């Protein structure tokens, strides 16, 4: 029997497709629901009086996002859940699914977790943390205001 590279490639592709298909969950196996854990891209910079964190969170609403600060770190968490397929929509492709974002960022300078402002506009979260006057450790939830 001769070696048939095209057939080998087809079998390999089928095997790889099965592995990726097994990563998805959903009620209809032909239309998987994707669940993604994601680490959002951020920029962190300092001014004279504050540390600023800018995070891209496209497709999320302000209510999906939880931001917390300690004197030496900022935590950003966000979660969305996939819409359940009730069978009435006739999806041909369903790629939008659940999304979990978690990012804990060590800050370059100690900050005052009680002096933090967060604004979410057009999918971009900007958090301004005032630099601490003294050393202290406390975790404080931060409200995100409308721009």
C-alpha cells in the first residue's frame, strides 16, 4: 500500500476539528456556543499625582464590569453570558458566546483605593488612581460613572 499524503492531511484535519469542536458547548452540537476566558489589553502609565489604567472592553456594558483597587493592584473583571438558543431563530452560524475577563494589574506606585475614578465610554475603561500619601492596604469596589 502506498503512502497517500492528501488522505493523511484530511484525517489530521478531521482530528483537529474534533478537538476544537470538543472545546465548545451548546444545545445544538452543529451550532456550538463559545465560552472564552480573555485577558483584555491594557495600558498603565503615571502622571505626577496618579496612576492611570486604560483597558479595552469592547462589546461590554458598564454593568458587566467589576473594578476593584487595593493600594498596590487593580482588578478588572467582566462577564457576559451567551444568549440561549430557543430553536426559533434558525441560526446558521453562532460565534458570539460567553466571555469572562479577569485582569489583576500590579501598580507601579502605591495608590489610595478611596480616591479612584473610573469611566467607561465606547468600550474603553479608564481608571484614574490617586497616588497614596502613606502606606496602607485596603480593597475598595469602584463605581463606574457615565461619561
